[in-house]
C-alpha cells in the first residue's frame, strides 16, 4: 500500500494541467497525456481523451510496478496508451509529474537532429542537451524503455517522428517545462533555417548552472 495516496486534489490538479496543455496549443486532437506519481502509484490521463475535456474521475490510477489498474477505479475509462512510458520515466528519475505532447516544433526537431542543439542557456533547465530517442511504435514497451534510458540526468526527451516528454517535481512544473522545451525547439528551428546559429559551449552551460544556483533559480538540475 502506498503511504502517499492519490487524492481528489491530485485528480483535479491533473485535469487542470491537462486543460492548460490543450489551451497552450501543445497538442491536437486526442494526443498527449499527463501523469503524477504518489509513492508506488501513478495517476494517468485516460486513453483517447481530449486533454481540454477530461473528467477527474476518468483519470486512472495504476501501479508503478506493473501498470495494473486500481481495483476501485470508478469509471470504465482506460489508462493512456503511453502509461508504460510514464512509468519508465518515474523508474528512471525521482520526478513526480510527467507531460507528453506532440507539440509542433518539438516534433519538427525530433525529425532533424539526434540532440537538441545548445541554442539557448534555458537548455540547462533540462539537465543538459535534450536527447532524441529513435522512433518506436507509440504505446510500445520498446518506446518506454528507450525514453526511460534517455532521461538519465535529464528533465526532457524528444521522440523521433512523435513528440516530446518532460518530467518535473510538480504537474505545474512539468507543464511549464513542456512550454519551455517547445520554445527552445522553435528557436533552434528558426535559427537553423535562417543561417548557422552560434551554439553555447559546455563551459557556457556549466557557468549558467552555477549562476542559477547562486541566484537560487529552480529547475536547473534534474531532481
Ligand atoms: Zn504521443
């Protein structure tokens, strides 16, 4: 049994965050999914749901270990098809919230590069250069495993020909990271189309992290 049960407040916060993702234009149709972790339990958004119109009761509590649905799940909704991906991120990190989107520029960059170029110091919010994992079929264990591995020391990952995943301590923090990653990808795309952008060195990024610590900014390191 979890010592940190999922509450009605968690369900409400997840629905509010899902609506924010939809209203920010980070997803189209029924794409995208979110989750929060509480102890050994994970609350995920329901399969085939539009993120802007989810009933809190339809969010599904699953076991972190094997993805099994809680016995007392109140509706007939099913967990998102990417529940295994969310569980893999939690297994690889100590994050407590995950957001997966098909946001436009993150998806574009995922078709072009193997790693997000160091185009802006905001990249340090992700713990280092954001990796792009090879294409694998959505909802597959193969995709979940490669995403979990790519989260080593990171707060975000791009999925080739698919989208993006971010992880944070809170669901609001994860939504913010999803927006930041989309912005970084848009800057990288436009700068690359316009010419040959100057990129930051590893030393530039290290000194940015030091400055962020000195000024007590958050989200500069993977938790
Ligand atoms: Zn997806």
